[in-house]
C-alpha cells in the first residue's frame, strides 16, 4: 500500500511538473522569432518602404510596405510563427508579383519589433496595421491574409473591420484545440495564455473567406482547418484542399497557385463592375 501511494505521488508530481513547465515555456513553444539589429537593412527585388508603428504601450512594430505604381489592391499579410521579415518579405513577393501592394508586419519580439507579447497585443497590433492600410486604401481594396499562426490574428482583424476578403492558409480551429490535441492528458485549457479561438472570431467576419490546407500537414492538422470551415455559417466561403500538401509547401501545388489566382481575378472582376 505504501509503495502504491509513493507511485501515485510520483506520478502526480511528474504531472504537475510537466504542466508547470508547459505553462512557463509555452511562449517558447508557440513563438519562434529571430531577431534583427535595429540598423539591419532589408533587401528585396521590388520597391518597398520600411515602416515603424508605435503602439499605445510604446512597443515599436516593424513592417514592410511593398508598393506598385498601379496596384490591383493591397494584401495585409500576417505571417507564421517562425523567423522575421527578412524571410517573410521574400515569401510575400509571391503576391507582389501579382501586382498587389503588400503590407507585412513582424510581431512583438520578432525581427526589429519590440514590446511584450500577449494575445491582446497580437490583436491590437494587427488592428494598428489594418488602420495603417486604411489610410492609403479603401477597405474595398484590402485583402487580409493569414498564414498558420497569423490566421487567428487575420480572422480577428477581419471580424472588427470590413475588408474585401479574408484568405487563410493552414488555419486552425483554435490554438487551444491544437494544444489539447498535442497534449491530450494535460490541463491545457487552464494554463494556455494564447487560446486564439479563431472559430469564435470567424462568426463575426462579414466578408468572403477562402481556406487553403494540405492533407499532410503535420503542424496544423487538415481536420482542424476543415472544422473551422464547417463552423462558418455563411455560404460565402470556399475551401481548397491540397492533396499531399504539408505545412510549408503549398505554393508548390497548382491547386494553391490557381486558387489564389482565381481569388485575385474575382477581386479584379468585382472592381471592374464597380466602375
């Protein structure tokens, strides 16, 4: 009996230790930023302007604004959880090459951006960049694009505004849902500081929504994206399944490339009809 009690106490102690470590280290598991010196000079094969926006708490938010002479519209891009703008700026050029202006920001602690991370800060900072875009473009010209981590932020921003379209690449039902899948025996619900409940925000999005997800995604399971899609009550939505697609290679598939082209052409057609 004594041995059983010791075993139970050891297991309970281990459970509490693991839970405590996950609580303490959760930001290191979710966010994988790389830092850039403040004097770092970006270099891209397209004209751009580096921007810095100061938040209400004094954080400096660094961003890149790619510009065309006659843009078809603007894409406000919320990137994934790893790297910085020196990488994500290159990825955003995919849309720049389609004659769109693109605005992409680095989250707090990423690249040159400063400030303390929190879920509230991610949302409010995203709104600041949307407001920056709104100074130069009518909302009918703004497409919000979220990739991976950025899909929850893009969806929240879309729920607070009236952009033309929301595009989600490898989206999740919620980070809380992903945490519970990844750690099914731990009390994730009680200690996760970044639940990012995309399924709740998306019900308040009024614009059309497009989803792109690969069936072999091992970071954000395909089923999580499908579940999010099914939670959207409105009919004005579309889902592009990339058979064999993983988390970081969707651009290699024609379904993704042709789907993006289809969405951008639908915007251009809509713009022509409004003239």
